[in-house]
C-alpha cells in the first residue's frame, strides 16, 4: 500500500469552492512527482523542485532548489520546508514579515532551543526567497487579504462533523477506525468525555451500530462514524433502528468502493446504499453536506432529525472533505436550534407503538416499559404476524418521515428549463462551472440541497417542471439522478469515477454540450 | 406479557427448559427490586434471536424494559445501554447459537472491559427456532438436520471459553432448578463486572437432554450434572479450571474474580484527572 502522497493548497480572497483545476505552483520532491504533475501546471505557473534529489532542465517556469543543502547551511537541516515556503512567498508576492512572524509565534514554546530554531527557520525562509527572487521568478500579484467582519475557525470536514455533533448535544459516540472517518472517532475519544458522556472504540462496526442503538434506546443522543465497508456491516443494525424507532446518527465518510475499494480516494457512490442500507421496506433520511461548513450544520440537523422522528439518520460526507482544512465562519452556538425527542411520562401499561404516527418514547428507569422489537410487533412491542399489523406499522414508520420535510434548498434562475443540480462535494466545482456559464450568458439554472431524503417537497415540485436536470456526481451509475427520475424528475447524471473530484472545466464542457439538445433523458443501462 | 396480550402468538414447547429460566429471571429481578427499592423499570433485558429471546415477552408481573433485537448482538446493545446509563441493571438473555456462534466475537471485548452486565446463556445444544440445526455446543457425531451424517465439529466448552477470555463471574446453572438458578442470576447481577450464567436449558423437541443431564438410575445412566462442592474456592482460577477438567457439567459458581472494577468505574477515574471541555470551548479551540 502507499504510493506517492501530496498536499494541495488553494488560496483566494474569495471563498474557495473547490480544489481548483490547475496548479499555479508545483513543488516536486521526487522525479515521480514531477513527471506525474507537471502537466497540471497552468501557463505562467512555476515548478519548484528539489535539485539535490534529481535534475531537470531549468527554464522560465522551472526552478531547482538544493533544498537540503540550503537547510543545512542554516544549521538546522529540518528547516527544508521553510526554504520552500520562502520561495513560494516570493512567488505570490507575500509581504516579507508574514512568515517570520509566524515562525516566531510557532516556535516560541518556552524551550531551551527555541531561539536557535527560530533563527535557523527565518534564515531558511530568506534563502528560499532569495533563490526565487534572484532567478526572476514570479506568478504575479496576489491580492492582500481583507480580514472578514465575522470570526472564523479553521477546521477539516471531520472536525466540523465532530463539532456539529457536540454542539447538538451528542452524548454517546461509539465507532471503529476506518479511513477516511477515523478522525471523528479520535476527536470523540479525546473530547466526548465527562458526566453523562461516553466515547469508545468498538471491536467492530457490528458492535458500534448495535451499541449506539442501545444508547439511543436508553435516551441518549448517539452517533457513530464510518465509511462504506462499515456502512455495509451496519446495515442490519440500521434496519433494527428503523424497526424499533430509535434515534441514532450514522456518519458515512464516503471513499471509493465497493469492498475495500479506494480507501484514500473520493467517490459519491454510497448514496443508494445509504438510502436503503437495510434489507426490507425502509428508506433512511440522508443529509449530505456540500462544503466543510455544511459538515457542521448537516450533523446538527441529523441529530435533530433523529430525535424528532425517532429513527436513524445518515450523514453522507466524503473523503475529499475529511482532511480538507478550511477557514469557515465560526458557528454561533447560541443560534442553533437543538431538539430533543418526545419522552413518555405517563403511567404503566403504555402502548409504545400505538397509532399511525410518532408517539412519545419511554426511557428505561421511567414509566412505560416496553419491548423494543426488531421483529414486526403490535402496539405493545410484542411480536406479531398479523397482516394488518405489518401494514399499520410499515405505514407508521414511513409516515414519520413527513416530520423531516423542513429541509432548505438553493435555487437560482429558477425560470430556466435546464438546471444544474449537484449533491455533496460536487457542489463546489459545479458552482464554479455554473458561475462561468452564467457569465458567458449560458441559460442554465441552479439547484442544490443537502437534504437528499426526504427532499424538500417544494424543491421536488420545481424540479418536476424542468426540461432537464443535470446532476454531476462521482459514481458510474448516476445514483442521485436515478433517485430523482424515480420521483418524476427528468434528471440525467454527469458522472465521473476516477477517485478524484470534478474539474471545473470538464463540467463546463459537459454541461454546455448536453444543454445543446436537452430533449429526452439519457440513462446508463 | 403473554397472559395480557392474546395477539402475541409465540409458544415454547411443553417441557422447554426456557420456562425455568424465565421463572428464575423473574425471581431474581423481583428480589433485586425489593432489595434495592428501585422500580422494575430500572432493569433492561436484552434478548437475542432464537427460542430463548422470547423470554423478554413472557416475563410475568411488573415489566422490565426490553430489547428483542437482531441475531447475535445482545452484548453490543447491552454495552451501549449500560455505558449510556450505568445506573440501570442490564441483563442479557441469549441462546447458545446467538451467544456463542454468530455473537461469539462480542464476548472477549466485554470480558476485557469488564462491562457490568449479566448474561444468561440458555444452552440447549441446538437451534430450536429454525427446527433443529447443530449449534456450537452440539456434541460431535450428533445427527441434526444440518449434520445428517453426524456433526463433524467438536462441541465447544463454553465455561472453559469464558474462563480463558477472562470473564469475571462465571456460573453454571440448570433450568430444572429455577430457585437455585435465580440465586446464581442474582449473584451475577450483584457482581460489579461482566457476569455470565450459563444454563443447561434442554429442548424437548430437537435435543432432549433431560435424561442425560439428570441421569436415569433405572437405565443405568449417570447424571452429567453435578453440584460444585461447597469448599470450592471460587476466587481461584486454577481451581476453576480444575473443576471444568473433571468432566460433566458442574452446577454452581465456577469462578469469581476477587477485585473487579467495571468499565464505568475506570472511566470515572479518568474523568477525575482530565480537564473537560464543553462544545463552546471545543469550537473556540479551532479559532483563527
């Protein structure tokens, strides 16, 4: 396992929507990295490479730096990254003092060697900067950032999910390590602790789902987080939660699948599995965030939904968010709406599953003891095989979904007969593509929601009026498009399944081409 | 609930050992309620799938809370309930198929965590609900519907397994003696840690072992069951292995670890020594 690793940064004075198509600067530490990525550098971009490690011909856009040698000359060989940062700072015309200020803050740790470390790092920054300057490299002026009027936090998608969960009052988290969801478990083990709180690494996803259902049954707000393979293992447990009417949240940070698949690559291919993870007649609520910021609010909403309709809710995140570190507006916890389930407080002899809709839930220790039953049951919770009971209970369970039709959505140029409607992380590149197309005067509308099931009813109504709804999604089958079609929308997928996010230019080209003759809907057989 | 609910149509066969286990559980729960002065609703019975699991619907008198879940996952559900609400008394009721076959992977983690729940394993050596297939405790060579030419696997010795996995309280009981069994279950519930009460609970339809267990002097059949001697040192693990090596099925408390700190107490000690952060502080820690 393994292979080359890469880190990518995108800086803008405007909100960053996607990873971007092209590279302004490529830093290659190996020949392999240089060969693999040089074609992604835009015209006028610059390649920095480690000339101590390999040789290519320097030219107008290629600059070799003897990184280790320069670092050693500062007296601290570990300052190699600072040599590069200095060179990049020059390329983007960053004010000289920014990085030295950062170094002084970062390494002022009250340790004996701090002064020497700071000195070497600042020297390394200058050396890198000087190399780029003396050779005349630049990629132009980067606008100076304006500090926004609101406060910000810097979080990864997995952090945002974790913070959303604790902000919504999560009590219990039980999970099993799996890429790319592990960071949520790690966060919870460290932070979801104290009276009434419990976080634990289970022995498997089978244990995790059943344990969080136990906690949900006992009255707690409970959650687990996993990826595709774990979701598969949790399927029977999710069915149990649906059947017993137990609030619980499952986060699926999607990766390439099926089976072990592509654990470190992104894909939007678990949608159908998340909608119907369990066998039998069940269809699970799904919230799929489309930005790092939405990861926070999706999780808050998922916990609220679980409490409100008393059942499992799935948050569908993606590998591409898991480790994406982004500055987002700091959530105002005072403005969050936090919901709690309706709890039964009457006498003994309660019929917990009575009626065609939601009923208050008894909690152990309190009145109204009942059997939460994974078998079909009567209103008391006892097993039954009577046909009319299965009819009643099935309808009751589906009826409760109506409580979740409060999802919001984005709509722009709703008068257009053709609309672009991405879901999840394809929102970013799709939005950039949409902006480009509108600027060019192309007639296309925009829809987006993170509430994939149930869909906001009014959104569905609007979509049904469209001549064509184009759905960019990272899977072979066009999963969301097929769901929309099943609900009477003329939807067609724009698919990609190479483990990578969409490039904006590809979307622009494919949407433009498809919109030329929008009659009819193409379906992959 | 059976008497109160005519709609519930499940029935154990006449003579089924599970009747005795149910009676024993009722006695133990009522005794606990009386002694702790906590209502019956303070108890949660987590049942598995199989004939045994129906026990949760059949308890008479004041009703505990119950779970009748999916096959093999009683311990994970109990784990979640107990750690969410440590003040609850959580009891698992599962059969040999549910607990030792499909659910076997969940025993070791609870033993190592010392989860404070009591598991009652109702062992009839067969899958009864699905009409007579071999189970982990079915003897080698036995003919069942899935072992038509005799079972090719050796029978598992559950008591040796529990002891080896480090279960803190291990008792062995017999459904034919519900009062004695109730006492073992009560001891298990009083033990601060993971307790298993393994019960011989024969299936009269598919694997009737009453005669084998109790013996039949007229036919010259010696009983398999024998009472653990009063002077057995239950805190001595080697002595416990010694009992199990004697053969047959000893009835009584096999092993009880002297010092037992359940998971929730370990967690309390951690909470005392670390600095806790609320949601606001956690969000703040990501400020830029």
